[in-house]
């Protein structure tokens, strides 16, 4: 998988989103700070498919996030995959007044697959890929610049692993026939009324 350098310009972002718009699905995650602000401050967006992934710096001077926001909220051809995506969806709603759609949340899906309680992301990666996530960068000040290579690598891992796990979960859902009720759950997650 190709991992791009941190995206800090509108042109780089538009090129990436044009390629991702041809995907069946994209994995999406955000890093934000919400300690000192009423609304969460978006500090980093990670996005990718099975071939490529990148972190986008929404705090970069002059960057216009429109190509990414259009892909997330206006492209019905691409499934947007999150893990425990409620806060990510809230941030996108706050920026656009719209929510990502169609949407798939692996945490919700895992309740259908394993019929157990919510699974954390680290446990999801461990159980499906046998990888242990380095949690060192987890509690970090994402608003501070410059971001370190370790921070970016940690953040991009959230979507590179998700892009590998999602097809496996989907296959399992189809095999077990437990996916039917998920459509209603995913539509609830994408309902703008939850975030208004």
C-alpha cells in the first residue's frame, strides 16, 4: 500500500480525492481536540482504500477541504468505513451540515459478527490481523505543529488496518447472514438529526 506524505495543499488533496472517488469503499478516521472548545477542533483526517492512504492536515495554511468533504458527503458511489465513527461523523456534520453516506461502522458490524459488546479498535486489529497497535501517540496534542513522523504513522495506521479488515468483516457478515439489521443501524449513524 502506498502511504503519501502529509497532505497540506488543496491540489494534493483534490488529486487524492479524485482517485479515491473511483473506489468501492474508503476508510476514514479523524484526530481532533475537544478539551478547550465547544465543538471539536479537527486536527487531522486520515483516509484511504486498499491501494493508498494519506493523512490530511486541515490546519495547513490555505488548504481547502472541499474535495474531501464532497467525497465524504456527496458521493453515493463510495462506501465510507469508520470504526466507532460517531464523533468523526459529528465533525463532518459540523463542517458541512451533512453526514457521510453511505456509511459502514466496523464497531457496529462486529456486534452482528461476534454477537458481543462493543470492540475497541486495538482489539479489532489484534483479532483480525494479529497486529498490536503502538498506543504511544494515542494521547497526543493533535493541534500542535509540526506533527511528528510517529504521530502521522500512528494516525495513518487507523485507516490502513481498517481498509484491510473491512472486506473480511463484510465476507463474514454475508456468510453468517447476520447483516440485514445493520442497514438500519448504519442509517441511524448517518442521520443528520443526531448531530443537529
